């Protein structure tokens, strides 16, 4: 195949996927990053931080909620934060449970979903290191959050974090920026679900994976040995992808096979995909 595994650096070989211009866009593209394995890890599922030492060494701070804080402010935030770990397939919070906590992902992959009355599931998003979730909920969680991989999170009490927003206004402004980005992503998702064909949906999804791997330390994106194409990891299952794109698993599997037969991608097991030409895949995503 001609690709080689190497230590991740936040670059992508195709120029259009290097065009990350703003902190808001950096947060948006980070949504599909993979594991930041060199980040600090806890020795128990839930423990309080010691001052702000763990925050100072955080590998994803540059794309996280707290990237606008100075050392003193970081210490204030750290005092109300606890580290929380979940194994793959464990529930972090459940739809309709009291929304007592907010979460910032340190390492790992989280799936958000909602259940319909007839038992069908709709995956509404995949969250990755640096993503913050829970603030948009009212008194109850409006989704179920489940760990796709082992996940380390910073967990905050909702009342305490809101109090800090009053004391540190720029933290509240940062959250507002992240909320705007989330709203933009929701608009793009409406287009994806409502107007695009199955091939366009899957092509768009794979390209999003490229961009969102590009900002995360130790992410899974790898350039090929001749700088042509990209190797990416897909930590989620085909069923997860189908439920996210509004397709059946059979359709998703068929589209993967068709993209492979057409020479656009190569498959390396269920969780790795080699994109031969991201520009060509971009044209497919746009229906060209």
C-alpha cells in the first residue's frame, strides 16, 4: 500500500486540510480526533486534582475549554474539577437523568445518542479530546453519552462552573465560542442528513475524520511514505457510523466497498481506512 506508521504531528499532506484558521474551527475539527495517549491518567475512576499540576501538563489544553486561562485562573478551575474514567461501552450520563455535571474530554472517544420511542437509536455526535459537553442541557440530560474507547474526562459541578463563569468572564466567552461552533456543526449535519446521498455522506464523514485528527496530539492520522493520501483510524463501529449518518449498516458497508472498488480508499480491517486522494474524495462529498 505504500504507507508507513509514524508519530503524529498536527499536519495533513493535502493543503486544503491544513487550512485551520480560528480557535472556533480548531474546536470543531477536533471532534473526530482519536486517543491522546500521553496525557496524564488517573489511578482511580474519580479523584480530585492536586492544584493545577495536571492541567499544566494537559496535552489537549490548546483546543480545550481552559485554553484561555492563565496559571492562576487554571488553578481556580482545577479546584472544582475531578478526573473521571470510563471503560469502553460504559455510560457517562443518560438521557433524562439530572444534568448535574458538565464534562471535558481529556482522552478517548465518546458517542452521543438519543432513543426514539420505538427503540431506534440516532447517534447525534462523536466527541473527542478537547470537547466539552453538557452545558446545552436543561435540568435533564438531552442525550446519552457512552464511551466508545476508554475515556478520561474532567468533570465539573454545573453550579460551581457557572459561578466561575461570573468570576472569570473570558471562560464564559470561550464556552460561548464553543457553543457557536456546535451550532454551526448542527447546521452542517442537517445538510448531511437531509440532502446528501449515501456516498456523499460517507465521503463527508471520512474527510471530517481527516481534519479532526489533524489537531490532536498523538492522533491516528498518518501520512503515507510518498506524501500521497492518508491513513486514519475509525474507533467507532459500522453500526455507529450508520446511526450517525442516518443509513442502514448494510448501506454503509456497501458504500465502503464501492469506494474501495473505485480506488478511492483501501480498508485495513474494520477500524482503519487509507484515503488515497482526499481531494478526489472531497469532490465526491460535494456531489461532483
